[in-house]
C-alpha cells in the first residue's frame, strides 16, 4: 500500500513542477533569418550544385559504403593467392627439384682437356 502512496506523491510532485511552465518563444531575429534563408537562391555554379548533391547524407553514406566495400574486396583478393601464382610456384618447385634451371654446355668437338 505504501508503494501506491509513494507513486501518487511522485505524480503530484511532477505535475506541480509543470505549473510555472510557459510557452517557448523564438529569438527576436529568428523570423528574419528564416525569411532570408527562404529567399536565398539556388546555387548557380556547377561546382556548387555538385557539392550540394554530394554533401547530402544519403549520397555521402552510400559513397563511403561503396568505397569501403571496394577496398575490402580488393584487400581480400590480394591476400588470397591466385591460381596463377599457385601454378607458378608449383612450376618453380618442379624446376628446382630436377635442377632444370641449371644450364650446362659441353663442347663435344673440343678434345683437348685444357
């Protein structure tokens, strides 16, 4: 029963704190700044338009996600050995095993053991 009384007391305190509340009013120059912003012309220069489009949050986040996705994809493909690299390393191992990289030339016509 005491919980119900405590809750009611808290409700009364909260409602009493709202007695002196007044309506919020804007600053004196708010409407002047609002009117100036509404009358401002659209950007005329091509670069201004491009910057206005690029800085929109939806486009900026999409571009960042695309760049990060491409970066991650390229990083993963660089870490994973490709088939050509694997095949080249196998060929090199075969050549090393059978000493195919060593070129030995014998002069058969020369009989002088000098």
